[in-house]
């Protein structure tokens, strides 16, 4: 599928089928599509986020990464996450999207971590859908760690730990992460060490 054509279709309110959405919302096709997203696309992507179909909604959330700081999007996503009628997979998708904001408070980070701690197996199985399978977890996490806000790194380290790569997770925490000056980064490194990695 051609990434630019997909975005042009979305601008004409042609939404990919649920089956297509599952395929599009994976590494590395989702990154190719995001390159063509501009702020004016929010009005069209919001329609996808408001779809009656969960696969289309999840694609919508994933498409927002490059325009997250446009007016109203953070409030929209935060309100969406607080809904009680979402599937677990949608909570996971929103979790990854919300963590692209580097100004979330510590209590929000801890709440997002608790979603993982209370549903470890279920969360891990859903996260694998984005990585391309268990054999690609390490590659996926390393790639994402390079392009994500430091405040988001903990979720990829958690994924490494749940995939059985605890030594790799410890390496990443013990490198410069736990010594970071950002209080949220430091606190989440301590939370991970105490509750998931040790």
C-alpha cells in the first residue's frame, strides 16, 4: 500500500477497512504514513478516531503522533482514555500515544504503568501486535527508544522486561536513564526497577 495515497484517501474521508487498518498500524508502515500527515489532517483523523470500529479507531490514534501538539488533541485523547467503554487494546494504543507528551505528570505515568502491571500477559500480547512478533521485540524497542521522548522510554523498557529481556532492560535503565535530571524519568526508572525488572 502506498503511504501517500492512504493519506490522500483519508483527506477525502475514505477510511481504510478494519482489516487494512490492522496492517497499516504496524512498524514500519505506520511511520511511512505519518510522514505525510499535516496539522490540517486532524479534522479527518478525528473521524477515524470516532469510528464505530475499534481497528479504525486504533489506526486513528496511531496517525496522530506527528501532530499531537495541535490545539485540542491532547485534551481529546485524555478524555478518550478516561472512557469506560473501550476495549483493552484501545487502552494500550492510547497509552502509547499519550506517552508522546513529555509533560504528563508523574501520577499519570504511574497509572499507565499500573495498567501493565495489573495485566502483564494481556498487555504484552497486545503490544506484540505492533512489534511484529516476539523475535522482533528487541529491534522494535531499540528503534522506538531512539525517536521517543525520554519520558516515554519506560514503556519500551517494560516491554523488554516482559519479553524476557530483563538484562537488556537493566542495561537501558542503568545507562543514563536512571541518572536523568527529569524527576519523572528518574521516578519511572525506580518504579520499573522495583516492580518489573528486579
